[in-house]
C-alpha cells in the first residue's frame, strides 16, 4: 500500500509540473502569435505602399 501511495504522489507531482509547462507554453504561443500577426500586418502595409520591391542581384546597393 505504501508503494502505491508513493507512486501516486510521484505521478501527482509529475502532472502538476507538466501542467505548469503547458501553461507557460500557452502564454508564449499567444505572445508569438500576436507578434507574427503584427509583422504580417506591417509587411502587408509595406507591400501596399509599393516599397516591397525585390532587390535583384545585378542592382547596385543604395549606398553606391
């Protein structure tokens, strides 16, 4: 009986640890999702303004 109680205590601790990890990952994913959304909006606005041109290999860089 004592061995089972130890196993239950160990499993309970493991579940709590994993729950903490999942909660932390959920908040990190939410932050990253917001950042990706903001970057996509910025890039969309940049393309709409026409400054999203592609630099070709034979073009001189702007500092020349």
